[in-house]
C-alpha cells in the first residue's frame, strides 16, 4: 500500500468530515483528497518523473500537509528542508539529493535565492519568485494516480547534522505503512475515533508529522498551529477540541512554567506523546498532574522510523505508582519491531548489561542516499540489523533503557559515565527546569562532568545545592565537577539539546 492509496481511501470513506483545520480555514477529506491529487498530477506535468526528488521548505501549514501527501502520492521523493537549518545546510541537501524541484513558502524567498538558480522547477506558496502553488493545485488534473510499489522510495529524511553534514535516510512507502500500524496500535492505543482531534503543536517536519497518516486513515480531524507557543496550544485544546498531541520534552517543560496551564483548562486532552529526548521523572509527575494523566513515550531514529519502542500509558501509570524504574525506560518494542543489545562484535549481551541498541523490521530505512554514504551504511547496518549508535540495556520483560548516545558517553578517571543518569538526578533538584550534562576535556580526569541547568520562573538554584543532592543520590565519580545556571540551552533543528554546541562552547572557554 502507498501513501496515495491512503489519501484516496480517506476521501471516499469520510468525504464530509473535516480533515484539517488551519489558520487559513478548513478542508473536508474529499476537498483535501482532491487538492492532493491535482497537485500530484501538476507536479508530474512539470516534467518530473517518479523517483525524482522534490525539496519542500515550509513551516506548519495546511499547504505543508497537502504538499507532503501530493509528492508521495505522485511517486516522487520528498526531501523536507527544516526551516530551522541554515541556508548552507539546505544547499548541501539539495546537492546531495540531486533535487529537480523546490516547493517553498514565500517568506523564505531571500534565503533560497541561490537554490532557485540551481533547481529546474520552483513552486512558491504565496507571493514570490516561482510558479504559484495555488495555480498548480487549481489547474492540476483529477485523473487517478498510478499506484506506487510498497518498496518504492518516497522520502529522504536528513539527519540534524550533529555529528557532521546531514545524511539522507531513504524511507519507503513500506516504512511509512509500518509506522502507521505501529503508531495506531502502540502509541495511540487504537484507531482514533470521529471525536478525536490531533493538534500539530510542534514541527510537522519532526515528531508531530508521524501522526498525519494515522489520523488521516481514521477520518479524524487535525489542527495545524503555525508554530509552538503555550497560549495557542491551550486554545486548541480548550476551545477547538484537540484531544491528542505529541511534543518534545523541552516543550513540556515550557508548558509547565506557563501561567494558567492546569488540568481543568486542558481537561479535553486525552493523550500527550513525547519523543526526541528523555523526560525527567519529576517532569513526568508534573505533566500527569497538570496536563493529562495519559503520557506516551516513543523512541525512533532518522534511520528507523518511529515507533521503535513505546512506553505506553500503562507503563507511565505503573512507574508513577510503584515502579519508578519504568519512568526512565524507553518502553518495549512496537509491533513488528525486533530489538537486540549487542557488544562491539555484534553479539547479544545478557539482560541488564549495557551495549549498542540494534533493530530490524519494516521500519528500518533502505539505506543512506548517495555513494559517499555507503561507508556509513556498512557501519550502521550489519547482517540486516541497524546499529543505532545508542547505548542501552534490555530487561527480561523486554523494556529498553537508553543509557546514552555512544558519542555522548563521558570517560572520567577511567570510569564510564552516562549523562542521562546524571541528568535525571539533577532534574530532581527543586527549581531546575531543564538540564544537560556533557563531558569537557580535562588534564587530570580525561573529561570532567559539567551540568548546565535552567531554572523555573522565580526559582533560584546554586551549585552547592545541586552537588549536595548528587552526592546523596549517586556514586562520587559520577557527580558533576561543575554546575552552571544558564538562561537557555541551545537546541538543534529537531528540538533536542545541542550537546555538541555546549561542548564546543565550554572547551573554547578553556583555551
């Protein structure tokens, strides 16, 4: 089954239901389906052929959803350009992908001036240089689209580039169909009903985009917010009926510090999903008390479309009641997903021991795009198993604990220290809002542990308080050697704390 089939199916089954609700108005499923088919045919009429790559540079909008669905329905390959990246990153992605078309929002016109000179076909949403988007949609043919093979490529998903230049993971229609099944079964806990409403509060290019197809297939409404802010989110839940959303933990932290946010205001919110980074246990407790009692965490990668593992609402409830260890778990494998934790030779390690997390199944990418990335692929995929680069351990009952990224592990005084373990402890200190722990080069220790924290509004946190708390809660060698209170932590394009930036800043000060 391909993405175009899912769009057509929804248009036939739920023609008069509202499919999407954005700042510029709403569309029913039959209206959305018609616009997607016309846009897909119009892109092909430009001279594009199945398999050609199309760059897509838009922030959250109804046209974003239309473009995403149309490109994949046409048998083309979508390469989303995260609007938070630098234009030089876009240019590298354009060159790497060999894109033949660009769809962009007019507000980025100046930033994509160089790209427009290199791309044969340019489509603009709004008033700017290029073929007008709306003209393509209204002028496109309504003829049925040709079916696309399940293993055909439909997307290049580029990494955030934290370990070098972004690499394009090849995602197929089969990958996406596996995600739809697993998101529906394991994250949502079943097919959404007609009264369920998903709100895209975070970037659709990242976590939120995983819910587009599950809600479309179910005939449920989606609200598109143009950007993240707590007031718009609260309004979407309290006034517009949003019942489900997914965010990154940094957004939860900021929502919890926003005035007027409580369970009564958000009583319609039935599920809060989160991914992209761990959430401290104390933050989970506050989220269940003030936001919604149903939290769901899911884990995945650019190379293995989420969900790979899921910590469902039942696990969260057990963890908050009497199994606190579950609160730091990433959950158990989703349907059709296999997980192994292995040593450096690729052999499985015993339950409870730390090793590299590997996975296989229909959710795993076909490979990296372009020949120069084949060396990367040979390192990450061996004997059919994707080596994720994440360190973790498995329990006997199949729960996975992610210890850290292989590259983030700190070696201090000959001991291995996993930053997440330290972060969870520091987050328990009253007044701490967010925390990031990194290793900085040190002449005596090899690396020293540095904790950077932000504080909640009106709170004060000092170094001695954090160090004393860590002394009581963990081995001495794991304690931070230094604690810094900062105004904000740098984030990368996907909303994760940019630890590479923090390390470079701290080591630059030491020079």
